[in-house]
């Protein structure tokens, strides 16, 4: 029987230091690293029975900072993956890497295990910005890292960039985008700086020892990003993701098209047959529960309304918009409710209709309103 395609995400919850804006799950203490890697292998053994019908074509190591792992950690995880899951048709294998970890030794180890795409946490090419972000690297490290990785035969790179920075604190988004072309990178993930609670940056802003980001600057930077993409032949295929033709991220695209994915490691999420689970975001607790043979997860079954709301949100973030054909099979009255709300938004210019080359009707956010996508999408939500 043909197996269903799926992706795997492995969360590596360790970082060299805490970036000032970050609220992901990570620890800067690495003393439990080897034990935690063993636990991720054990989590695979527990989850194996639920994923026998799947064949994995993408593998993504995210974090945290997966590039902190040693080659023996990677070898162990690869061996465990091959033992427990069908990994023979892997198409895209990405590792998130900080520029200062892209050394000859690491590149060699990643090449050996089959990594074919690096997602590099550049964030900015301005050292003043990198300093207040408390990044562990300098702008020069990003340049050297790319050169080194190319020397090892890596061809697919994604680069993270942050825009919408506070006034007077350095950074020039257009200059950063100029570097992207210069460096021949074929994918970028560009995010507006958001101030998350309980981050060092949030505390500084609350005590007024650091300026808050200016939303107008984020809007302007986003418009510049759109113009730059148009002029330089990049596809702005998802609100925060742009690529050269054919270099779209396969793994993340699976999230947006609601395909199944297996999440492993503390704080990782998984999705299968309209059920979601999320692992505990606590390293010692994760290890403890796995040692007891218990999955450290919470889970929920998505209601029909939740499923439709997810289609709306993830699809409207894409340049292709919401293909109404994807809603076939859902109760007509719920779909009609979405269509009625969409008609109203079309009337006020927040959505537009178009037909794709197969004649399927889509609704999408017009380019000039794209920055407001999340808010527009929420107006279509079923309650
Ligand atoms: S390296 Fe990434 S995950 Fe770690 S603190 Fe910085 S932004 Fe967060």
C-alpha cells in the first residue's frame, strides 16, 4: 500500500546565549544535552507505531540551535530515525544553523548525514543590531559561513532576516536585502521584530531603557520587501517567506497545506489526521517522562470549525490564497458562512478573487493589504 507523505521536525532546545527578542523554548545550559538526545531517540521508539503508514520526505532540525550538536549526536539521531521510520525517500533535509557554528568540521558532519539545505540565522548584517539582539555572531561570520558552506557543495540556503527595528538602533533593511542577492542565497525568511513578553527586550522596553519598535517602520520595510521581490524576480510565496523560482521550502510548505508532520523533542508540535499534539517545553520534565515511557504531550482533536479556520489562516498567508476547492467535503453551511464573509471583504477591498489555471476559484489578500493578512484572515473565522 502506498504510504502517506509526511515531514519530521526535531526541536533541539539549546542555545549558546539568549537572544534578546526570543521566546522560543531553549536552554543555555548544555549539561543535559546528551541525555536529552537519547530521550529524543526514545520518543521515536514510542511514536513509531503511530507513524508506520507514513513515508517521510522532509526532515527539519530546528530550535534552539541544532548547529550546536556534535557529530555523534547527529549520527545517533539519524540511526534512530532510520530504525523507527520510513526515511528512504527524503527529499529535503534542513538544519537551522547559526553563522558562527558553520565550521569545516560541522559542514563535513552535516554533509555526511545527508543535509542538503541550511537555514542560517543571519537576522541582520549590522553589528550594532546583532549586539543589542545579543546574537552570538558578527556580520562577517555570516559572509564567511556562506562561502565555507558553498565550498562544501551546499547549494540550498535560507537566511533569516528581521525588519521593523526600533529607530536609532541601527539596521538598514534595504542594505540587508542587497546582501541577499550579492551572496546568491535562494530563500529568505523575513520577520517583523515582535516584542514577546518575558524576553530581555520586553523588560528593557518596559523600563524605557530601550526604544520600542515603530510599527510604521515595519509596514515600510514590508513594502520595501515586496518591491524588492518584484524587481529582483523573487516569489513572495508566504507572508514571511520568499524564494527564487523552485527554491520554496518544502518542509514548511507542508505545514501550510495541512499535511501530516511528526514533531520530536521538547516543545515540538505534531499533526496527524486532524489531531495536534505539542510536547512539554521543559527539558528535565521531557526527559523524566520519556524515561517512564510516557509521551510528554498535550493533544487536541480539531473540530470542523478549527480545521476550516486553519485552512483560512494558512492559505491566506500564501500568495496563492485560499483555494475554495480545499473546502470541499466540509459541511456546506460552514463553507457558505466563510464564502459570505469573504464576499463582504471582497466588497471592501480586503480580499480579491481569481481563478487558477485549472479554473479553481481562490480568494487572496491583495498585495497592498498583505501586511495585514493575519487580521484579515481572522475576520473569516468561524466561531
Ligand atoms: S539562537 Fe535562535 S532560538 Fe536561540 S535564543 Fe537566539 S533566536 Fe532564540
